[in-house]
C-alpha cells in the first residue's frame, strides 16, 4: 500500500465530499475527533446569526420567535436518528456527568422498586472516570456498592448477577476503543434482572447504535466528540419509553416541569423525556451543537451511519496495518481489539517507553492524537490514541500519520519533545 | 419632569458612555435585562475568535493554549468582584438549578452534621419556581420539610427557627423586585442556627452584594440576566471558605476532581470551590459570559456597583413617579417596595385587568418588559415587570416607556394586542 494507493481510495470514496463541510487547519492531520470534533464550516455563521440577530435583535423574544425554547427537543430528535431512538425520546441537556446523575438516579429508583435486594452498581474498571465518580456519589447516598469489573469478565459476572441493580457501561471504551455489543450485553443484563445505562460518549456519531433495537434502558452521550458540537457542547439523555414516566429524576429544574411558564409552586414532571431537562440551557451552545449534528446527518443520503462505520473501519484497519508494516522496529502493540466488530472508531497503541513524548513529537509534526497514561496501579499501559472520524479523515491522512509516527520513532526526535497533558481533554 | 429634563439627566450622567458597549436594536426600549441581558458590542467578535481560532485552528490544544480549562475559575474570579467574594471562592458552572442542587445538598449535609434535629428547609412562597422544585427534590430525598413563608413573615419565623436547617432565599424577588437585607437576614438565620443559601439571580450585577461581609454560607446566581452572558449562559456558585471543603457535593463529575487529568478511578474532591464543578463546561458559552462580565466591570473606574446602584434607583424612581403622574387614570398600583432600600433593579406594576395584553401592546410599540401572571391560587396579582439596567438604560428611555404605557392604556389599543407568554423566560 503506497500513498498513491491511499489517494486512489480517497478519489473513489463516496463520503469524501463531506470533508468540505469542515474547517480543518492547514498542515494538521487531526486524529482526535474522539476528544473534540472539528469545526463544521457552517458553525461560525450560524452562531454569529444566533448572537447578532437572535440575541442582539430579538432579545428575550427569541426564546419563542427563534425557537430557543425548542432546541433541547429539536436537536435531541436529530441525535435520536443517529442512535436508534424515536422522535421525542431524547433531549439535549447539561453535561454527560449531570445526565448520568439523572439516569442513574432513575435507574436505581426502578431497581429499588422492582428488586430492592439488589445492592450492586456494576461498571467498567476502565470506564471514563467521571462516570465512576457520579456512580460513587449515588452509591454512597443509597448505601449501594459500586463494583468494577472488566469487559472480559462481564458476561460471567452477569451470569451470577442476581445482586446487580444497574449495569453502567460506556459502550466504546475511551482508552482502548473496545466496543461492546449493546444488544447482547443488554439481553444478558436483563436476564440477570439488571437495568442498563449506556454511555454513548464514544459511540454516538461514531458507530451505528440502536437503542430501541437493543431494548436498552437509559443512555447518555456527549456533544463535543463525534457530534462536532464544539468544546464542552451540551450532552444528551435518553430513556426507554417504558421507563420515562415511572420516576422523576432528582434534578427537577423548571425546564423539566410539565408547564414551566405557569410558574407553579409545586413540581410536576413533564410528560416524556422533557422531565430530564433541568435549568435554562445555553442557546448558543445548543445552536453550535445543532450545526454539528446537521453536518453528520448530511451523510444520510450517502448511507448514513452504516457507510460512515464502514469507512471508519477501513481507516482504522489501514492504520493498524501500516503501523505494523512501517513501525515494525518499535514496540507498539495494538491496545485496541483486533476484531473490527469489537472496536469503535479509534485505535490505541501501547507505548510504555516515552509515549507522552512520542505524542508530543507527533503533534509538533502536525499529527494530533492524544496520550493516555496507564490508569491507576494496574497493568494498563500508556497509550497513544488515534481517532478516525470518517467525516473528514482521508486515507492519505492515515498514511501520512504513520509516516510521521515512523519518523518520530526512527529519528529519536521524540526524546526532545514536550507535550502538555492538560490539553488532552477526552 | 419633561423629556428634556430626562435628556439633561442623561447628558450629565457619568455612566452614560457605558451604553456604547452594548448593541441595542433600533426602535427598542429594552426593560427586560432582568430576564435576558443585552448583547455586549464586544461579544460577536470574541465568540467568533473562540470558534474560528481557538476551536477551528487550535482544536483540542485550546483547552490549554486558549485557557478554556481555566474559564470556570477565571470568569468566576471576575464575578466574585461583583458580589463581595474573594478570588478563588466562586466558579462558573452548569445552570442555577444544578448549582442549587449542589449547594443545598452541601448545606443539608452541614446542617445534618451540626444539628440533626432540624428538619425544615425554609424558603419564599414567591421564590422563583425552579428553586422550590430543586428544594422539593432534596427534601423528599432526605425526609425533610420544605416550608414556604413570605418576606413579611420571615423574621418572625426565624425568631422561632430552632427547627430550620437551611434558609433558601432569592435576595431580589423575581416578581416584585423586593430585596432582602442580606447581612441582617443572614444574621437572623445564624442566630436561629440555620445555614443560608442566597440565590443572586436578580442581584448579581444589579445591586451591590457583599457575600463575605454578610457572612453568608452559600450562593448561586445566573449569568444571563444582569451579567449579560447570553441566552442560557452558565451560572455560578459560591461557598463561604468555612464550608467549602467540609463536604463533597453530590454532582461529583471529573472537573471537580482534585486531579481530573490523572484519570483516577476514585473520586477525590478538588481543594476549594473547584469541587463544585461537575462535567466539561461549554467553552463558547463561558467565553460569551466572560465578555458580559467584563462589560459590567468596565464600570469599576466609574464607581462600580455603587454607582450603578445609584443610577438604577434614580431610573426606577423616575419610572414610578412618571407612571403615577401620567397613568393616573389607570389602576396600576406599585407591586414593588416603595422604599428604595428594599427594591432591586426592577419595578413591577399590578395590572389585573388585561395585563398580558397591555404588555403585548407595549412590546408592539418597542417597549420590552414582561408579564408575570398571578402565581398559584393566592391573591398575587398579575404583574407588568420592568427592569432598569443602568449600564444601557437612559432617563429618556424611562420617559418614553411611560409615554408608551400611557398611550397603550389611554387609547385602549391593548385590547387588540397579543403576546406570546412563552417568550418571557425569566
């Protein structure tokens, strides 16, 4: 496989025109869309209009006339199309962490009502920490146990899962990119009597997701990664229709009230998923998110998530093969699943010697991935993490990224590199 | 008092040049800055730079290189200057509702630790509903009682307040504009043994606030009213230093962790107020808020909040006097305190006959205030609500607004008017 071969793949790629919908900096190969998605070309003008016309001219009237008040549902309905949810089932709100607090509270209420003897919240020892922190808080409040396991051990644990109230899992692991089969795992959890919460932070917009098809219970997800909603974009929350109205969630702010503008003294939750809203949301942040989602939905006529997934796998497979071929002199074992069906849209390479500096040297060469140190005291390796967003990543980008990686390693220039780890916000 | 007299007041007003720092639509007199502040002139370019340079060019690197990661503290320190808090004591985060959940949880933890027999959360029957809804949620969780009283009855209730765990009060009432003396009320609450939470939604940037001077315990506030941060701008949260590190708050997201980028499995709260952060915040929304706060701080060389307060009272007094003089034929009793020291930066007029239509007719004439229906089943009247933001409101605006009001009432044109109430987001 030569660079020309890659260029030919790009020339034949029916998704290639989507790249023009993004603004990519000159001289940069961006393989960190799993951390912060790229700026859509339409975002600056759309947000400028929201600021200058809607806010500046319309002022308070724009809550209605510009549809700000409907943004959580309107953008939610668009995201729903990407994750197998029905219209009206998903809303944009708050952050992933705050939304997890809501759905885990609801899931625990359901579990306690249906099976009070269950005392365990089961999650991934390698889950993104904020999910574990929120779970710790709620477990402490309710006198429950947060038990951590691994993807490898999960099925056996669920087989003896009579004590499990809630399974909380990030479908695609942020470090390894390992992806669980949502339908299969949900079925196992349900067979054990547990309620499932899926964190779609690295799934939504990255891989096909079918929440209703999987009979999942609750889901949350992130707006600033594969949805390209901008730094710290609002998150989303979904509940299966069988659960939505069984409980309030505890963050019972006025936007989740059945009639917010009646200014009632007593809380009455809205029908449907709107009860998962809380305070007044940022219209500017949601407007930027809407553009990001629209940009993803522009792939629908080209095959949508299935086509994006196919390209993502071709990109990541090319990367894996190229690294093996051209960086063979260096120890960079694949830290993501070899099996395409078990890998999200990213590839991680173990790099325990100087991984931090290797990534710094790569970034200095304009190839932006990120670095994740080995977590905790276990044997988890340091990782070089590369995301392959099929909306704007070309096959030649993959080729050139491997060229840069080989150069950095072969030359030893990484020994001189510096990298500020704080920049790597997942 | 003639219009020319008002123009002379404007000509002599040392704060008048601040108006040029805002973008006001042509033909509009905006008296709803208590609901959504006006667009600062500097915001569009600043947010455009955040989108195009920081996000578009800097991408993930901007969390560090553009200082996104420091925004909650940096903007928080600026807001601190407006509310009598010290640097490092206040952060920008989430929404007012979410922040109330945090501080009320912490306040209840403190109250339960120090005085477990106290079972009452005391609040204002006319509080903004979202505060009551959040309090209901936490009271239900903890088996406590939410008791509602009135500003008139508050001192007597606190005098027999041995059962009160937490006093939760919005310093300036959103309907009437009635303002409590924070130092006095806090002292009474403390004498009763209660912990105080002050909602500064209609105080911050509107009236001088001295949280530390008042020995207040916790405070929250809103970014999109007098701080001019844009629709649904992030909110803020403050805790007195004596409380900050006594407890976690339950929304223990990764941004509140002592070392978020260490990706520890176990939550360890950050030192200081940073533990009141939760998930990843919107850098775009916080950037817009920073411009809004900077625009307020531009008044510091002109006397700051004290000078703004003095002008605000002159504006509202002028409005009250002018309405009495020029709308005398109509029943519009003042629904705000007559006493300047007990009134925030707004004036409400009771208007039980056709108030909704009167406001619609005013808006059709370019005078934007808002309408608040009588709350609940009590005797609270329908209100016309007018906010007087001294940063950009002129004395002639007040005069012209009263002219429009008199015209609407005298002509009877209000009988034809329509007004979509949903537009009136507080």
